[in-house]
C-alpha cells in the first residue's frame, strides 16, 4: 500500500493564494467565445471514452489525439474521431502544440503524473476523480495548476448537477435544516468493483504495454484482473473509498463549506470476494469535521444490498440526495415531504460544458483542482486508517497527519 503518513508541509492553501501568478503559459492562446477546443484524450478505457463522447456531444470540441497503452482502446475512441493521432506515451501527446485541453481517464495511480505533465505543458485539464492516489500528491497538482495558470476541472460532476445546486440553495443556504450534526453516505453494490477480465485477456495481448500500465508500481507478471479490474487493488486505486466516497464527501464539502476533516477512522475487510483483491469489499468510514459534524460512509459489494445516497441530518429536518432526486423532510408536525427529480440525462455533460466555458473565460471551474484535492484528501484519511488500523488525527491548518 502506498499511502504515506509521515508529517508533511502542505502547500494547498499557499497554492490557492498563488492563482494570480503569471507564467509564460499564462500568455498562451486564450480561446474566444466561438473557438473550438482541440482535445487530447489520455486513457481511452470505458470511462475515458464515455466522457470523451460527452465532450464531442457539446459540438465545441475536436478530438485531435488519443493515448493509451493498449491500441484496441485507441481504436474504439477513434471510431468517433478517425482523424485523431494515436500515441502510446502521454508525454509525446503533450508535445502536440495545437492541443488546448486534455481529458485524463487513466487509472488512479497515473492521475498525478499525467495531470502535472499536462499542466506543465500549458494545457487545461479535465481529470477523472479521485484526483490523487496518495495524499501527498494533492499539493503538487494544485501547484502545477496555479503556477501555470491553467483551468483544471476534477470529475466530481455533482457540483454541476442542477438538482444538487438547487437543493443546496433551498435547504442548506437558507438554514432550513437547522444545525447539521451528521451526514450519512452510502454506496452499495457498485458493479465496477466486480468486473471480470474477458477471456481474450487471459494471455497478455502482444501490443498491450503492461510495463507502462504499471508505471511506478512495483513489478508483477501479467494479471488480467489487475489490468481489467484495477479498482480492486490498492496499488492502483483506493477501492470503494476513493472511487465512491470521494463523490459523496465532495457533495458534503460543497453543501457545508468545510472541506478539511480533523480525524478519520475506518474498518472493513475482504469478507466475501476472496479473489485476490486487496481493496476491502466492505468498508465503513467516519470523518470528524472539527466540533461541527461527522460524515460517515458505508459500502459493501455483497449482493444483498444496493443503492447510494447522501443524507444531511439537522435539528429542523433532513435532506436526502442522490443522482436521481432529492427529498426534504421537515420535523414540523404535519409537514409533507418535498421531492424534486434530477435531470433525466447524465449531468456529467453539464460538468464538461462548465469546463469548456472556463477554458474560454479563464474562470475557475465548478470543481476546481483545490476542491478535488480536498475531497480526495478526506477519502485518503479513511483508507490510511483502514490500512494502519488506527484513528488518524489531522491538522486542518497545516493539512498534515499528526504523529502517534
């Protein structure tokens, strides 16, 4: 496991204040309102191609380049943009001068390196969550975005979801919930963590660059499951905590405006799926935010329970929200519940549009890199507690794990 718990000097806050620093990249071409965005895709797996399709759906984007360690993935992406140039090394793609923006859909263990390289190359970046694999990577990416004056949107799309924005305005900002003391989150039965490698991958394809897939992760021989279902292995991702809880804790941060926990504790294990995975199939996390509230996360892959959501519990009522709707229930006698449905389409599209708007306006996007780093940081505290089997205390000013 690659989480570090050594005390560290955090530069997140300093990087945020450094947004006005001008560098040579600040003077690169600023897109006009009617200009098209030349996009490069790095990581052309299923999620990367899906978000790529949303970029193309806006009608504002031309896909100019695609990079992946497996040409079959590149071919699938190029079915929608046959003129895109193919690359196997993301650094070569980033040398393409005409590219304005980069969509990063690589596995989590590559997020930091690719994002920093792209930002340093003067590209605006849309990177899938979680922003980081390890807690110490966050300040480095924030710094790269700030010193290069680049737009960096993290794929926590709830921040662009219309019903999330509405629920916050109506029930959080107005104080309709009263004092919120507890936020419950859960995400059960997520099938992405149970993916089985197809038969054709049982032997490594000759044109799949396994060594480059591994990157800085220690060598191991070809394992189709670790390639295909990398979310189940802590060398490549943070399991359900960083893949799922990061979405929900970001909603908590968005709604309540406090995004640095003061402690974290977790427990769980591989209780059922004894298939070689190292990420727990069942996990519980509890984060404390100063003396204000606690946020919990509960998840299992066991087939007996399904569903996902967030519930804000206050002294005047409760607010439930997921990707499909929100429900508000006042504690007043006779009060009827209020239910509002969310969009009927994948509102990741709205997140993509917000990013493209910011590429032109140079404003901060809805899930700016600092917000994405903070939500990943909160999730990492849960995973560190799980791995080290102890309570993690966190200094919210220095943003450092406190010593034993």
